[in-house]
C-alpha cells in the first residue's frame, strides 16, 4: 500500500509503471521512452564532456598548444549513452538499489566514472594508432600522463555524474512523468510524495 511521505511543495506522486497489475507498455511506447531517455542522457553527458574539453582547450592554449576536442565530446557522449543503456539492461550498478538513494547514486556515479576514464584512454589509444603516433604519447596526453592526472579526471567525472544519477533515481522512485512535471510545469501547484513499500 502506498504511504504518504510528505505533503509539502516540491513532492510528486508514484509512477504508474511501478504499480502492480499495470499492463506493460507496447513497443512504440517503449521506443519513445528509450529515445527520450537516450536524448536526456546524451545531452547531459555531452554538456559535461564539452565543458571538460573546453577547459582542456583553454589550459593548452595558455601553453600555446592548439587543441580542439569538442567534436569528440559528442561522439563520446553517444558511445557512453549506449554503454549506459546496455549496462541498465544488464542490471549493472544495481547493487544498492534497495538502499537509500544516495548509496545507489554514489555507486553508479563511481562505476560510470571508471567507464568514462576507460573510454577516454581507449579513445586516445585509437587516435594515436590512426595518426601513427606512439601509444605512450596518447597516454601522456590523457590526464597529464600520470596516475594523479587520470585520478583527477575520474574524480571530476564522479562528481559530475552524481546529480545525473540522483535525478534518475528520484525519477525511478516517484515517477519520471511526475518528476519532469515538477521540474518544468510546477507553477503554483502542490504535490504529494507517495512511496510504495
């Protein structure tokens, strides 16, 4: 039975798809839902990667090194979204799904920060091979070429992914439609948060 958690402004109702006895959505509805999910994930990751590349461009220009990786930010975002959707289907990162939202959020953020760093290393290696450069040069380019640089990129990715996964988890609990309505259509309406046991 649903339990009322609060009656203050800023709460939302439980998602319809989390109620027992509801029919599963059809193929078209699932495709639209997956498309919206992919677009939101891609925009968030693209914005994060573009800002990270913009920072790198500014830092390298101070050293008079020409660098522009904004195009790769989009490609990386598309690839990472696909990896994240496959990981969702395989239930990767669901270790703390029944715990407080913060545990699952931090775990998923850490897991995908590691994936993001791994993809950047692989991307650098592939680019080095395509341009006939030594592999050590591509690794030196990523994260200043040492463990501290790689860990700093991972830490930045971890922190940047926390709001993304927290928002996703809140949407999972209270319902995505209700959460988006609260964020974009709230106005002067009041919402009640219900959670299912």
